[in-house]
C-alpha cells in the first residue's frame, strides 16, 4: 500500500466515526439499528430482554460495590 492509500483510508474512517456517542444519538448508530433489525427479524425479543437484564444487573452491582468502597 502506498502512503496515499493509507492517508485516504484514514480520512474515510475519521469521516465515518461519530463525533461523540450520546444517549440521544445512540439509537441512530448504524450498528445499533442493524442489531435491532436482526432481533426483530429473528424473533429474539425475549432473549434480548433477558440478556439486557443480565447486563444491567451486573453493571448495577459493580457500581454499588464501587460506591460502598468510596464511602468507607
């Protein structure tokens, strides 16, 4: 690959990357939209909900443990 090709590829990646991922633009991300479409098309709503509950519970436990350590 030449230097021009590398520079062009880098510029394309920078142009495609979102500026800052926020809650407001999270759902409009192309990967997230494709994920939602995959879940809908394959009837995986129940399984996706179970996975999200599991992930949220793990994050909540980690945050709760972190807060308890800082208070002591």
